[in-house]
C-alpha cells in the first residue's frame, strides 16, 4: 500500500473538532484522515499520525516514512505553513491529510462527479 501526506491548512481548534465529530457519523469506507497539531514540527506531526495505522490496517513504518519524506522534500511549504500557524495564534491547528493513495483518488473522483 502507498500513502500520501500533505499539509492542507490552518484551522481554528473548534472548527477542526467539529469537522472531526461530523466525520465520526459518516460511513468510514475511505482511508483518508485529517490530523491537527498545535506545532509545525516533524515530531508533532508524527505523534498526530501514529494512531491512524491501526484504525485502517496501515503499515506504521510506511506511514511515518511518508511523513518524513514529505518533511525532507518540502521545506519551503513547511516554512510557509509554520508562519501561517504562528500568525493565526494559539487557538489554531496545523491540519494535514494522511491517506492511502487509492482511497484519496477515489475521494477526489467522487467529489468531481458530484453535481454542484
């Protein structure tokens, strides 16, 4: 299985919590997860993704390797998001997405096929 990781933004804690609670009541057939952390550090991100592999049957080492690989290749993006997190203040979280690549592709296909 291949995984993907990306930082998707900064969100107020209550909005992120509300989003996560809303998703608890949806059928969970897609292996796409959003995680939040108060710090933009590799350690904080790894701690936030560690609970995910058991839930989806993912390989923890591969998930962590994916996060580390992202971290090593995207310093400019990380600096940008760190600045946005600092600017937003302490009531906000850095939000990232971790997913099985096939599940993420399926989620995007469903979104694109919807008639808005």
